């Protein structure tokens, strides 16, 4: 059986829809889960997710379990909070090395929509000492000793066969999950999640959370771009003159 680890992050739902409350699965991670759910129907794979987050992450974890995950490691400790990419990488790599050291593949969403640094996948592959593939747009198949992926490279798409073990950074995303099976969802709600503290993980406090972070966010601003459209009538010359005036404003 091919063992696949998916690193999940929960992000504010309002970043997708102003009326959505609470946390949701990061859209890039959601694409990965949906893709693996499809591949799992015809491939012997085991999907294990790792997520750093407090109690507010539970709903997203329940949905990921119902969708495809066979097992979930929930890194839930106040000492993990306010981690930057460096501390996050140290924590995730420690969990993978301790609990899933024989993973064939590790898959991360290329970005988290609440931070957009995109740094964790590359840092994590370095910590784990495995091959790194960035700008992945699709995962076609998992074979006995390798997988077939599609990735972008300088404006072109390439189909690549990559041998295990490796880490993928996926740049495709979904904002809403497909309809979940109600029975699977109810089972996921009752499932006993593995909640792991910093002590159980065996990571020093100076390597995780705020204490282990080298950077700190001091301010963030939501930038909203407003687009307006107008309908221009008249002859071709009149339309051209109107556009010219708009460009000169």
C-alpha cells in the first residue's frame, strides 16, 4: 500500500465568502483531498493527514476524514500557536518523522490563503530530505514505485514521473468540497482523533509556536480591488474616442 501524508491547514472561511464563519480547509489542500478521494477508488493508497490547530479546526478535520483520510494526526497545543513558516516546518517534520517515517509521498497545498507565503512545502522537503516538486497542477496516478504528476514550468505544462519518496507542492485549488456522504460524515464525527501535544511530539518549545518563530506579523490589510464596467455605444470612432478619454483620466 502506498502511504501518502497530506499537510492540512485551516483558514478563515470569510476569505472565501464574507458570510462564512469559522475555519475551513485551505482551498489548495482541499483540492489535494478531493483528488486523492478520486484516485483512491482505483488505487491502493492510504491517506494520512497532519494538521496544526486548536479546537476550531475540528470541523475541517471531520470533513477531511469523511472525504478520504484513513488517519489524522491533530497537533493541538497552545504551544504550537502563532508559528511562522520556520516553526511550522519544524513541527510538521517532527510529526512526520515520528509517526509516518515510511511515507511514500508528502503533499502540501502550494499556498495558504490567509498567509500566501508558500514557503512551507520547500522548507519541509529540505527537513525531510526528500525530492521536491513545485507548481504541481494535477496528480494523475500512483504506481508501485512512482507517481505521475502534471506541473508547470516556465509557462509550459509537463507530465512527470517521480519516484518515491517525494514532496509535492500543489497549486490547484477548490473553494467548496463535493457533496460528502452523510454516513461517512456521521462516522467521522464520532471518530476518535489523535490529539498530539508538544510534549508527546517531543519537540522543544524553542522550536515551535511563537517561541520558535523567527518572524512575526505586526499588521495585515485586506486589499479589495473594485472593478467597474461601462457600455460604450456609437460608431467605431466614437467608441475609440471614448476609450481614449478614459485612458487619459
